[in-house]
């Protein structure tokens, strides 16, 4: 087979920015002859190549699918607006990188949903592929469009664009999907029947097989399967033995620099902490670890097969990985000192151990400390169950200052439930205390002026968190609050050593609508796309006016989805998904939040969230 | 110990920019298990330097870089191990060991030669005129073109940078000055030739291919950069 085949001419490639985004043929790309396989799967990350290539989950599934001899999984990313324009002008169909063939020729188009602001890009992918945008308009022979990833935990706003969603970790059920598809193809079943068979596979949600009815106030009255045999609840799929799950030990290595351009070593899934705003902390429960021996082998193999000179650890909270000391010692001594591989550290809790590791792998003068207290006062940190105290922050900062650091970064959220003016003002107050702590460092130990950078984002309530019922602030109130915090920063004695940034409100408001939206949102997304919205996650392309117009045209109120606190009894759009963590647990956490009562982490004691039903992970670790 | 590596850059690799190509080789050397030397400090980098950057869209069979290794293998083994790590479009052709204190390839580069071929959307008739006109252009004492930079435009005489320019079968051959003293891009010469013959210039209509990169030997003759050293046995 000719691997130099290209979907785009030289002339087009020379016109567009970064042509290497579209030519494939990277190191470790899988090469197969499409004529030799029975299933062709186009896997898509609906954003630009450099972002998509940084995503570990897609590399995991790419590797796993291609281990099947009967399947060829290829990749697709969103064409940047410069190429998008040319493809529409010249009627060039969207193509995969591997064989440069049209997506329309494939059996499946799988789209990973990592953030809400990629939704219009999904429509771009479908339109450029020539696939009807609405699932109901697709006939036999059109690829089955699957969605997966974090946003599929509330797929409803985009449900009408997808044939199916896979709820949970991809490693578990895709083999079944492919086997069922093979059999159905042999039987010559039509599209509807194939979807019906998919609906019986654990974790597969077929939106067209369900009916939603609404009350007069716009909330959901009922949500139920239309056909006998279609499950009422979709069970989240979870890998229970991470050591045995496939892992891409020959990662794809892009030619152009990707956002994450290094070996990524996933050490753990899930998080024991239970921060009440965090969706990942709930949907990936229970916490599961990879064994340190397996990780050492992966690290060696991946460095060798990729040629990368940098390795980073991936997890939600690496400090909670129990063999972190052994692993970092290995990475520094065996790979760092002997092979010249740099260790890039994820945000670790600042303590003596992490400072020691940082000292060994980073240039202190250039690196900074990172704290994510999320809220400015202890009261509010208790509300969100963020187990980080002011004392811990000040102690960590002092140790670091003694060690030679002088740059500190803080991450906060504004608009958290129950937040008061005092909580907001607690942000500059906390930063001021840390800045003042630097004064206690003897002059001869100082390496320069202390510099503190704090940034605040706008809290967005997410499904399957204790805050899924919470009201989000309206955009103006958030902006006023952020301005006020900025003013208070200016009045601090150490104002000259501190910087405060905050995110604009508009994108977060939309994110808030999509995160907890229902099927009524699909038309809004469609109209916004039709009016030119695309790459909404990119500030330079985001056009809020167009979005406002799309909401107005469909008579959909954003406030209904954002600023409205839901009663606990309300049927939520994502209630049909069972993540193991029960609604009762989330509701009790919501109640405890309002009272400012903290919940211990999973290693301190079990709070009975429901995830133990998966039969593994931290729920069954013997306490030590 | 410094070695010089000659390689090709063809096919889709013409869309990979110079910096990305450097990073590609850094990883390939690691995958090949070759004992590359690193600089000291917190962010050590491989001791590698490239001869003459190639513009995006240009292919080549005469590219070079120098690299320092702590231990060596034979030239044949270098070539074999590196080629086992290459993706389609790059092929390592030769590896030589440089004597101590040898100048690096970047500072040695004096000239490069190219073939220019018509690709698409270009009339055959015009191409023939272009081939026939090459000699006439070279007879001019001055060849003035407008050179545009980000800030300014200035008229420049590029005649001194053109050593040879003629029709080679159906291709246009040119030998041009390259390197730090004076560097002339083949696209500029093609553009100048088009202008001279009143043919509209369209960059996408030509494929430029670099044949070789040269240095000057002691007698001042242009020779291959491989002349600096010897094969490792």
C-alpha cells in the first residue's frame, strides 16, 4: 500500500499553518492495509492536532483497537479554520491521518468528549465528513458515531448528534461492540437493529432508544426506554485491574510539538479526596493503582520506543500514590541520571518529600510552587471538602522559601456555593500571608523578591458531584466579584509582589449550560454552529454574541440551566447513568457542604459512597 | 568525538520544518541506542548542529548534521541503526568521523545545488521558455529582485550568488551560494527568472529539490561536506 498517499495537495498544504497536522506517518503510527481488516474505526479528538495528540486516553484506545487483527483504528483531528475554509470551498471530505481516506468510508467514528466547549467542533467533523449532523437522518452505510470521555456522563445536550455513547473506561466494552457489529454485519441487519443490539452491551447508551418528557416548568418528567429490552440504567464501565489493561508502550510521537510532548505514565485512576466540585473525583471512583513494578517497566519501554527525553506522571492526585517515593527514585536514578530523561512533575502536595524531588529535577530559580486551595477561607474550603489548611500552605511555603524558591502560584475558584464577600476577600488575604512569610527568611538565604501569582476561575457545577444541584453565579455577579478581589489585592501591603488574574465569565456560563443541559440544548448548538461558531475553546474564535442569538432563536433560557438551584427530588438529565456512587451519597454530601462539614478521604475511612460495588480498588485495600 | 551525518529529506517530510526535524533526529538517536553526548546543566541537550536549514516544501538528498558521541560504532552500523528508526521520507546515507577541532558543518557551508521541476497548474510552453531563458538571465551583469522582510523591502542584486543556472533535461539546475557569507534561496532565483521572462510566478507550481550541500576545500573548490572526515571502520 502506498503510505505517501495524501488527501491534500502540495498547494493546499503549503497554504495552511502547520501542514504537519495533516500528513500522519508519525513514529509508531500503526500501518495496516484497510483491505485486510473488517472494521475500520476513525478515532477523533475534536480539536486541533497538537491538543488531540496530547491526550493519553486516545493513545490507549488507538493501541488497544489496533491490537485486534480485524480492526484498523485511524485518527482524525479538527482541521484548523484555515484548512476548514479550503475543504468547504473545494469539497474535500474529512480524512484520517493514517490512510488519508474519507471518514465516510469507515464503520465507526468515535469522538472523545474532553470538554464542553468542543461541541461545535463535533458538528464541524460530521459536516466535513459528509455525515448527516442529526443521528436520525443517518441511513445504512453511514459510520456509527460514538461518543465517550468525561462529557458523556451527561451526553444529553449532544445526544441527538450521536448514535451511541460509551459510558466509562474504553478498555472494557469495545471488544464486545466490535464483536456484535461483526455478527450483525454478517446477518445484514439494518442500522436500527444494529443499534438495538449495541444497546444491550454494558455501558452503551443509544439516545434514540429513549424518550424524554418534560413538565411545564421545563424540568424532566420522565426518561424511559422506548423498546423492550433496552436497559433503563446504563452502568459505567471500569477497569478493575490496571496492571492487566493494555497500555500504549509504543506511543505515537508527533513531528510538531504537541501540548504534552513527553512520555506519559499513568500511575493511578480515581482520587481518594472527594472534593465536592470535582467530577473526575466521583466518576472515576474507586481509586485504582498501577503497581510500581509495572510502571518501571513501562517507563523503560516507552522511553526506548519513543526517544522522548521527558517523562511525566499522570493521575488526579499523585501525592496519594503510595509508591511515589520508590517510583520517583527509580525515574531519577535509572532514567534521569543514566539516560538523560527529565522528570516533569505533576502538581504534588508541597511537603518535604516533594520539595526534595523538585530540587533534584528542576532549576529552582526558574520553577515555582503550586498550591490549589480553590477557596480563600477555611470555612469555604470545608464546604468544598478541600483538605488543605492555611497552616499547611504556610508551612509548605516556608520550607520551600528556605530551599531557595521564591515564586508561588495559587489556583482559586470564585462563585463556589455559599461563597460570601469575606470568602472572596480571603483570597488576597491568604496570598498576603504567604508573601509576608517570606520576610522571615534570613536575607542571605533569599534568592530575590517573592512573587505570588493567583488566578481564579469561575466555578461551574458538574453532573455527578455533590454540587450538581447548586446554582451557578450569573456572569455579571461573578465579574463584579472578580473585580472586587482584584481591588482588594491592590490594597494589600505586599501588593507589589502579587499578581491576580481571573478568567472571563462568558465561556464558563456556556460551559455551565452544556454541563447540566438536556436535549433542548441541541438546537442551540446546531444554530450557533450554523452561524459560524467553531473552536469555542479558543479565545480568538469564541463569539458570545452568536451564542446569545442561538439561545434567543430557540427560546432557551441560559439561567434555567445555570443560576437555578435544583431541588434534590428533580429528575436530572443524567440520572439514567449509574456511576456506582449513589445519588443518596451525593445528596448527603451536598447537605454536609451547606453545613461546612468535611468528609474524610477514602483511606482514612469509608464513607459508603457506593463505589465499593465494583469490587476492587481502594475500597478493598487493607488500611495501613 | 564528532561525526557528520548525511541524510535525505523527501516525500511528506518536506512539510516538517527545520526545528521539528531537529527534534525528530534527537529522538531517533535515542531510539537507536546511540551514545550521544549531552551538554551540562539542568536542561541538558544533545550536542547536535545542523548544516543548512531547508525551507518548508523543499526536498533534498544532500542534508547534513554534526553530532558528538561518547562512544562510536562503525559508519555502517551508524547508518543501519539510524535507518531502522526513520519514518518514510528520511534516509541516512553516510556517517563520517571528523578530526578533532574540525569546523562544524554550519560554518563550512558555501553552496548548494538544486533541481527545480514544474508540478501542477503550469503550462508546458511557459516551462520551456523558462528553461531556454536561464542562460540569458545569467548573461546579465545585475539581477535585481525585491527582497521583502517583515519590516522593509529592498532591492538586491542576486547575481553574485548564482554560480550556475541551466536547463538539465526537463529540469532547471542551479548552483547557488549558501551559508553564513551569502545565502541565496532557489525560490528567489526562480522568481527572478520568471520576472525576467515576464512569466507570472506561482510558488506552488514548482518543486525545488536540493541535490547537495558543499563546502570549499583548501584550493577553493566546492566539495561535499563528507570530505572533512573519514569512514569509521
